[in-house]
C-alpha cells in the first residue's frame, strides 16, 4: 500500500497522475502485470523516446519500479507496479506508527497437506517428481521458489518482533498467486482461503492458472505449458477488518488474532476440498512469474503510549 500522509507529501503522485498517458500505463500494469517498456510503447502507440519521461515520473513518485532483465534480445527494461492500493490521509502530518518488513521463501512452510496435481521447484530443478506430495517434506524445499497443489494447504511461521510496549496497527502480506490446473487454463476459478493463528480471514477467488503469456522471471528450463505467472495480491488485516487489494473479504480484525509479540504468527493459505471452486493454488517466488519477491510481510505498529494519546 502506498501511504500518503499529507497533501504536500502527495504532490509528486498527484503530478504524475495528471496525465492520460501515465494513467494508461498504470492501467496496463495493473491489468497485465509487469511489462517490458517496448511492450508498453507498442500497446499505447507511442515511441520509446516519448514513453521515457512518463516512466520516470511514475518511478519518481513510487508508483512503479524499473528493472533490467537479460533476455534473448539483450537487456531490456521491465516496468512493475509497486502497489495496488493507495491511502491518502490529508490531515495526518506525521507518521503515527513504525514499520518492519520481512520476506518468507515460498518453500519455507512449517506444515502442509496437499493433493495432486502438485509439485515444488527450486530455480534450478524440480524437487523429486511432480504429483507426489511426499516431496513437500524434502529438506530441499527451503530453496523452493514455486509450488502448486490441487487442494490442501501450506502454513508459514511469520516472525513477530513486537516489544511489550508496542501494539499492532496493521499486517500486510503480498504474494503472487494463481489457480492450479492440469497444465494451465486461463479460466479455472479457485477459492483461495487465508487464515492466521487458526482464525479464518476470508478468501479470494483466483480466475485462472495463467499460461498464455510467459512469466518474466521464469528460469530458461521452465516448461512453457506449465504455470507461467500469477496475480499480485495484497492481504491486509487491521482494526476494521480484512481486505484483499483494498476490498473487504471479512470482518475479522487484528484483535481476534490475539497477536502480542510473545510468539510467531501462523499464516495458512489453502484451497479446501469443500470450497465452491476447488481450482488449486500456485504460489510464485522471486525466480518465477512476474514479480521478483517471495511472500512479503509488512507490519505496522506503534508505541502504546502513542495509542493512548489518540
């Protein structure tokens, strides 16, 4: 989430979005995921030279990042939207909370129960063989950066660094996920459920298992008819409810999760066998798909003294 805490702080963002072309660029990135600059030029019908200042304006305000990626045609620039939610609080003149971030590798789950079709891979190879859940227990899983299953769950132990004089304001988890079809299918809905510390947070319905367009970060050996990329999802839990990409999915709040810093946080992502749409799950890490990250956690917290003053 891009958090603007005053109107003056938001000036670079407001200026950047005061352009039909830059709005079109952001719409493309939200709809299609990361794109090469050449692809953006082609889709908008403008030259690379005309595109460059628009990309710079969006980069300067934090809306996108640009990475250099080596490919068959040399080094190319890839543009990626940094956030899919923007919060503007024009009356807030200073930050009333602190933030810490961490990333959990896709293969660093602490519990699992999965059913075929399934598999787990490092950036270099498949771990074991596909469609055999036993290999989810392999020690090699800690280096895995993609996994998939037909139904079941994986559970991660997330670190909680809160001190006794601090309290949670918000937890955000971002990840690239999709459904899991045999092979791939653009139309393959799946109800992906989220829970934390045993409390159900709600679910998001993935529309498909995407294979039409090749994933930007997939290793060269990755099979072209397998899962290519997912969708970037932001799960947010705060004192008002639980949200995916800013849309409420349940009334579950932080208070119900009973997180106090004395223990780790258990986060489960699953596709139950009795879900309405049992279309499986794929989780992409930084070496697969379209986003160079694993499961990223951002924790907003503040001192209890600050909370008492408000």
